[in-house]
C-alpha cells in the first residue's frame, strides 16, 4: 500500500487531470461554437480511435496511452493555439514544465512512463506517436463536422479541414478521412439544394 503522502500526491494528480474536463478546446471557443468540447472529451475519443485500430504493426496499447497523455499538460497551461501568439518553443517549454510537475505526483516508474510517452508524442519518435498525431487531427475534423451538423451550417468550419491537408498518411486513417469528407460533401450538397428550391 502506498504511503499517505503518496496517496495525497496521487489525489492531487487526479484532481489536476480532472481540470481537463473543464478546459474547453480553444479552437472552438474562438469560432463561437456553442458548448464546445473539453480537452478530455477530445482525448477520450482519440483513445477510442486507438482502441479500434486494426493495424497489426502498431502497438495498440501504446497508442491508447499516448492518446491519454498527449494533451495532459493542458490541465495546467490551458489549450494554447497558434492564435494565442505563443511560440512553438515557448508552448513546448510550458507544457514540458507542466508534465514534469504532473509526473512528480505519481510513483517514480509511472511518472517516468507518463513523461516519456508525452515526449514520444511531442517528437513523433515512433510509428505509434505518428499515428496518434493523425488521430489528433482526425478527431478535430470529425468534431468540426459534428458542429456543422448540430448548427446546420455545413462548411462553416472549413479552415479546420484545410489545416489538415496532406497530414494523413496511415491507410486506416485515410479511409476514415475519405468517408468523413464524403459524408460532409453530401450534407453540403443537400443544404445547397434545399436553399435553391
């Protein structure tokens, strides 16, 4: 059994991670999306994408862990976007400090694993990290499409789709992106047809 101080640290870790449920994804806030998803909402669906992957050449468990860790620092630094005028280096510095703080609240071996997973994702230093980065972008455009559907505004969040052009390489992800684009195109055509009648 962990020492009382270790349990208090773990409780603090879990409370900090809980903040992710209350950190809205900044990109949606800036686009005036009503009731934008939280960072933890985004990470959860990425973890499910990792669970569903059928590629036998990647470590599915590692993908799930990477998805759960990749935005963890945002419970401390917030969800910084390019619109926030924070350089990539400064963003990385802040997130690295946050990850060190979070890792220090867990038992040594677990803290080291969490920090190593975050670094692996940041540097895209494995096939799994590269795939999870694609899931990050896929989850974003899937969410953009869902917001367009909810609002009845097909095409309003096109900039999110444009920002991912050429970013997808994995065959499984490319198939999902193709299906998503097909569904979205059909919704945009339906909307245009209903307006012209």
